[in-house]
C-alpha cells in the first residue's frame, strides 16, 4: 500500500488482486447471498481506493483493511435487514404476463367511454382537457392557442376533470 500511495500503479493493482479473495472469504463468513458478497467486496475495494491516503505506512496494513471491511460488511447487513423487513421476495418463475392482444378490446371500450365523456363537457373545458392533458401543451402554449388566460385554463381543467370523474363514475355504476 505504501508503494501504491507513492504512485506505483502496478503495486496497487497487485495489492487489490491479492486482497480480493481475502475480502470475499471474510464477507462469506457473515453473508450468505453470493450477490451480496460480491457487492460487499466491491464496496470495500471502492472504500479502500477512496481512503487509501489515510493509510499510515508505519502501521500494519491488515488491521486497517480489516476495519474497513468489517464496517462495510456491517453496513451491508444493516441495509439488507432494513430492506428485508419491508420487502417480500417474489419468485420470478411465477410471474406471468398477459399477451398484449388480450386487453385491446377492453382498452378500446375504455377509450370510447372517455371520449364520450369528454364530448359531454362544455367547449372551454373540452378544449382545456384536449390541449393540456391529451396534447400535453404547457399552460403558456395552451393560453396562446386558445386565447384564454392561464388562470382560466387552470379553472377549466379543474372543473373538467371533476366533471369527467362524475361522468365516469355514473357510467361505472350503470354497468
């Protein structure tokens, strides 16, 4: 490490190659997942690289490396513990995806229902929804195109969305 600190790139490469199997074995004593072990090894190597200037060549290298490795292993275990307590593992083999064609008719019906509901809005509300929501214009662009103020567009859009919700709920209730 002292030679690596002096700029000897070959010595630094050899050092990293020499400590990697040791770090892997150290991580494997406490972590079971192969992916997590490799993540820890990479994390330790990155940490060693970023703090290599803190190593004192007058002191032994092993305890310095071990302190860094143990901290990274503990950090990983804590992080995995937090994630594991909030997530449920899903077996990818059990995932199924419907064919795209399976939902086309349903989507067409939904689109027709929405178009019909939009047609029931007043002209100003219909224009506001079309420009701001369907064509995704900015407020400034829609104001310039419609001749309405930005405030009027906001009000028209708010009222239109409220009315659309009502119309679509009524439609859902009748089915």
